[in-house]
C-alpha cells in the first residue's frame, strides 16, 4: 500500500483561491509540480474540512462567472471566438 498523500496549508489555500477566482481544479492540477486531480479528490474524501472549503470555493467560482456574465450582457465581444 502506498503512503497517504499529504498537502500543506499553503497548498490547500492555493487550490481554494484558484477555484474561487473562477478557474477550474482540473486546470490547477495540470500545472507542472501540482498534485494530480485524483490526489486532490482523495484529500477531499479524507478531510471533511477541506471538502467543505472546496465546496464553498466552487460557490464563489460560480458567483464570479455569474457576475462576469451580468457585467457583460451588452458586450458583444464577451466570450466571442
């Protein structure tokens, strides 16, 4: 059996801040030197406090994008490709 993955308080906060800014956990985990998505999901499963904080960060992320959408309703260039 492998060792239990661990994380620091700084790394935990970095993940939460990243998501709260409207970015995805998947994008965070794809960065070099960051934990794999599956590892973060293990942390979530094993740490109820982290799970709750992650859920709250996702609520903030949704709020961020709702605010962006409302602020750009009249902007035809918003989200255009």
